[in-house]
């Protein structure tokens, strides 16, 4: 599903060039559940942004479902973000003034298609938050907010969920809840790629990719 | 993304910042209401002047002296024009077919005195036909042919003049002084309504034109005859206007011995032309005032742009979230543009209502002050005001909206 060939990303800070990724080559198959770990500054988030169509690589090739997506226009990338992936962030990134339901149907506004309310409700049910549909983010716990964010990621039925430190701001009980939701989604056939720096969370996936200074230093199956 | 949804998003975000939205709208409200009040007031003024002139009669032509050597409208200015018309000219015009009557008139400002009471007034030196210009006699009689022939010291008072000078007393038979000369009041006119340049048409005093010429304000033509300032010509109907105008021209050119290659030493103006000229003037004045008032709209649009820029910065993270879930550049652009347009559209609507109310208040004050002005708001004004409001919203929203649309989603998401 995801084929990365020599992906390189260089940020320019004035005259200094800062390489964030130095030639990443990876294959992630449909249905996998993968953890990406590494120290901060190792390039995990940059990699996630490129895989999630939020950013473009400076060099290299990115094939998604066999199609080259490394040179798409901004508008085409927006469509890919809307239809193909669901993104879950560490800080939830919900609209503070909108209800849970309105947050979940946000991708549908930009993606089109009918029955927005119904599909958003179904998505909320999937993460067990149907009863909280009318609540604003400030009225929800951190774990609940992250579940709303997952519901939003699911609403367009993407084949891939990308999660960037999804449990970084959560207590252990909520963390366990979120991880079990991801495992359930993976069993339903959705590919899950998760960035984390906690080994015990990474060990609940099937495969751990370790980054250091913008390079893959190990890639192994979880026993 | 559908338009309706963008509009809903825009409304929601305006509602979320009620105070800020309403303060921003205030600029538009003030600007639009100033323009609307001025346009409605201007239209009211135009209607007022038009109806005043129509009160004076529309089947009337006025012949006045003019200086053939002076350029354009200056030819009719009192300083330029030499006295060229006489009572004989008026009689000659009276013989033209379709002319029902002529009212030669001399006009000036005078001081009236009765006992201790003094009054500034407009005097009309004229003939019996004057009352055909739209006056009726309330009591006594009007100036007669005999009065004119024998230059009698008799006066007919306008209804307001009589009221101010005599209060409840009966003016008939009383002696008044006009510029220190004694006249006997023989009649009072009934109220006509209307006013010209602040002087009520009922605040006049009429005397025989011959008396005016010899006893009050003597003025002679170059030929040595007594001069007439203007000749009102009452025409049988609108259809005869053109023929009568041509006949008057021929008659007067013959009488004044004007060669074919020389210009007229008189001007013929119809009431229609005067109405047209006044409408033009009030129209230009109100457009000019509206242009000044629209400076307020310019200030308002800078206000909108300012607020939209603040709003884009404040909502950088929201923009990032929207982009992360698939919003395209034009979706974000549309959202912020619609927000600015909605802001100014609502402001414009409120401004129209407020401006209309303002112009009604102005009408009431003007009416109390003696000018029966009726402010008039035309649908065209409303359409223009709404269009201008939306245009201002779009024009001042486009730059902030483009900045929002151009934001990079990752940077926007990490904005604190």
C-alpha cells in the first residue's frame, strides 16, 4: 500500500539546510499495524506528514496503492488527505467551538456525498461516543477528545489511519482504550501506522520501525 | 464543498465573535446609512422643488430680458441683462394665437409698514392677469385694468402677508406703507402654498405694474420706455407650447428690430425647463454629497480588512485542521471571503434601515422648519447600497482570505 523509495526531506532555515529525512526506503502492506519509534528529531513526524499527504518529499518516490503521489499538486494532495487517509494527532486538533458531531462531519463537508449526519453518527458509534455527539471538546475528557478525532479520521472510510503520538497527552487508562480501538480497526482491515516513543505501546503492534537522524536503523516484526 | 455550507460556517464564526462582528459592522452601518440618508434626502429635495415649480403652473412660459453678448446662462443674470421688455411687448404677445393671457411682472424686495408692524416682503408689480398664474382672491378684489391705467396706489396682499401685518384685523381699506409710500389695501389673496428659495408664495404684495414702474422702482429700456422684468405667458395647453414659443420669438425680434444674424435680447423659459434645471442641480448636489459620505465606507472597508487579518491569524490552527482533513485552497478562500461579505452585507442592510430612519427624521425636522420635504428611498438606491456593501466585503476580504488559503497545513497545525 505504501512504498517509499529513498525519501529525503530537507528544510531550509534561512541559508542553513536541515535534513530531516535522509533516504528512507520502506514498504507497508495493506492490513499491517506498524509503530514508528525514535528520539525526538529523528524525523518520525516528518515521515508521517509525507505519508499522510500533508507534506511533499524533497527527493525520492512515494507510491500509494501503486500510484506515484510524490509530485501531486496541492489540490490533489487535499483530495488524498480527504479520501485516502485519516490523521490522528497528539493534540487532537478538534475545532473548539464545534460539537463532537460537527467535528466528525468536517471531512464530509470537503469531500461531498450525502447523509452527512448519519455517517458522522455511525463513526462516533464506532468509537463508543454516540451519546456525546452534542458535546463540545471542552466538555470531553482527553481520551474522549481523542476518540472524537479517531471518529473524524474514520468518517470517510479510509484504508489507512496515521496516528502521530496519539496517546502522548493521555493517562494510562485512556491510552489503553485508544490502543484497543486502533487494534480493533486494524482487525477490521484498516492499515494503522502509529508514531510513538513508548516501547510498551509499540510492542502492541505487529512491526516496529526505528528511526535515527532521518534514517531507518531497524525494522522488525513483533514477536 | 457547497456554497450553503460555507455560508453556514461564515455565519457561525461571526456569531462566535459577536462583539467584534458588531463593532466591525458599525463602520459599514454608519457609512451606508450616511449615503442612504443623503440620497433619500436629495431625492426628497428634488421632489419638493419640482412640485413647488409645478404649483406655479406648468402651462406657463416666462419671457425675460437677456444680454445677447453674454455667454451661456450668464445672459440671464440680473447684472448682465439690460432692460429690454416693455408693456407694449406684453400686449403684442397677448395677441398671439393660443395665448390665454400675459402677466408682465416686476419684482423686488420691499419693506411693508402698518402702524408699528414692519415686514420684509416681495412686491409684484403686475396686471390683472397675474392671478391667472395660480392665485385666487380671498376677499376684496384684485388689481383692475383701471388701476393699471391710472397708476393707482392700491395693493393686494398675499395671505401670509395679511396675517403677519394685520393679525386679526380686516386689512381691506387700510392704509399701508410700501417703502414709505402710502397704498390702500383693496384685496387679499387666498393661500397658494409652496415657496421659492425660502420665500413663501403667500408672503407677497401685489401692486399695479404702472405704479411700480413710476412710483417705486423706475427703470427704463434703452429706448426710454418703462421696463418690464418678466412676462408670464399663459398658454392654452402643453401642445401649443412650441408654436407659442416660436411666435413670441418672431414677434419680439420684429418689435426689437433684431437683425437675422443677431442673437435674441430676451429668453423664453418654460416651467418644464426650469423643473429640469432644478432636478439636474439637486441631482448633482446629492451625488456629490453621497461621494463625500462614501469616504466613511472606505474607512469601514479598512476596518473589515483589519479584523479579517486578525481573524485569520487567530484561526491559523483551525485553518490547519480544515486543510488536514481535505479543505482545498479555494474552500478556505471561500470561507473567509464569505465571512467578510456576510459581515458587510448584514452591516449594509442595517445601514439601509438606519439611513432610511435618519432621512425620515430629517424630513420631519425640515417640515417643522417650513420646508415640507418628503425623503424618498428608491429601490435603485437600496440595490446600489447592497451591491456596494457586498463589494466592500469582498474587496477587503480578498487579501486576508488569500493569506489564509495559502497557509501551509503543517505550519498552521503547529501554530500556537
